[in-house]
C-alpha cells in the first residue's frame, strides 16, 4: 500500500486576533492555597499536536479511523494547517452540520493500519468580566446561529425536567447574564466530579437529572450547564478539546502532559450574552479542583484553593487548551455505527464494530503536543 501524505491549509484563521483580550497569569504566595488569577494582555501560543493510531488488532479485515483536527477559528483560537500520513486512503472530511473536521482513513484488509495527523494551532487565554458594562470588541452572531445554539439535541433536551430545573435555578433573574450566572452557580453547587466515570462522561443530562446522580466528568457537568442555559433561551454550546501543556495557574489537575495526552481530553462551555458575545465557562473544572486538587474533597467555593477558579472560570479559560469542535450528534462519514454524542477522541471501527475510545490501548493511539516558541 502506498504511503499517503497530505497537507491541508485553513486559510481564514489568521486575521481574528483582538487586541487587549485578557489572559491569565499566576500569582502565588508561599502557601499553595493562596493561588489566584490575575488578567493580563492576551498572548498567542503556537502548538503542534500529533495523533497516531495503530490498529494492530484489526484481524486482517478492512477497518476505518476518524481523527479530529482543530476546526475552530475565533478570538481565542486559530486552527491552521493539518498534515497526515497513513498506509490507507485518507482525506479531510467534515460532519457537514457543525463544521467539525476530521481525517477519515479507510484501510484494506491486507495492511496493519496506521494513521498519523499533525495539526498546528494557536491559542490564547481569554476572560470577560461580565460585571463590567464597559463596551469591548466582540463578534456578534446572527439570529439564526443563536437560535441553533438553543436547540435540543439527543443528549441535551430542553423541555421536561431540564427546563423545570433551569426555571427553578434562574428564578428572579431578568437578564441573560443573570441567568448564566445562576445556572453556573447551580451546577457548581449541585454537580460533582466523579473520578470513576469513564473517559469524559456521556453528557446525558436528562438521565442525570431524573436519577439525581449529578456526578460525572466534563462532558456531563458542562453539558448540564449548556442544556440548562438552552432551555431558558440563552444560547450555549459545548467545546470539545484537549489540554496541551501544564497550567500556568499552578493547578496540577488543570494541566496537560505534552509527552502523552491520552486522557487529557477536556470539554468546556460557552454562553452567548448580548452585551459580551461568546463568553467562556467551565463549571466542570471548578468541580475537578474541588474533588482532586487536594487530598481531601473541598466542598466550599470560598475555599482558598477553589475560589480563584470558581471566579475566573465564569468568563475565562486558560490558553493551554485547544478546542477541536462544537458538534453534537455527529454522523461520522463512512461509519456503519450509530451517531456519536460528540467527537473528542480518536474513533476506530473494525470487523468487531466500533472500538472503545475510552480505552486507548485497545487500538493503540497516542497524542502529543509541542509548543513552538517565536
């Protein structure tokens, strides 16, 4: 089989920087509990992210692999070129609905499949202080796009118990910013990080609310925030991505190890506010710090360790993370299996069906990152 190599450019990414978009810096005293965030001028960082899949156990049958590539171009991320090689037939494809891009590779039965993708991306930290009414530059969305991000999906219904819960959480609020704040606080107060959840979770928010089991990981907790927002008419979306390098904040649980990013996948959330545009949210990382950052489970948001992330992850993200896409309910091109709730992991299908993406050693994938200094 001839080795396939391709380079694809995403040209529209380059011109979207906003001057003065805040970033983050770590201020730390001699006590680890005294961490806090302070905004500073945004600074773009450039990364190369490489994903390689080897299907040693394909049993000599035809197989397929889908690898997500960065698909987001915004005020905080520029998705640049992606290069790939394989001993199969590879091409760049899209889900056709949400713009989620991926490398799709088909392998003949005669090969031991491999595919490798390297993508270049630029990221920066972001923060919007919603309490301030000072005007700032942001990209306004059209009404059709905003309506799209209030829709229900298979795992994010917006009626029934979801809407009832959101109405209770937002009782007494008037503005979209007040509703977002109330829902953020409700999620932080009621959901919790459950380390035993596989992968990043499933994001089935109706089941979570009906059972009262609000424990999970990022795809559960942030999906709960997104679904509750949508159910009361506030546009919101999940952003599926991966942590690339250590956190500058000093929190070990918010860091990625660039030498091996298996398990570094992380979903975040955004909400659209009329006075501010798309605003970053991450109640799931607040829950992660509360549960895992110290030997004991912290259950107070005013704790010295938790309070900095609780304050800054309402309106902000750190730029050590890259977003893949914002897609829900994906139909993978060429797949013979059901739709995916989201695309954040490599996906493979063999004669036995779809491989378990949450157990990467079963089909051997590796993800690494390298920061490129200017």
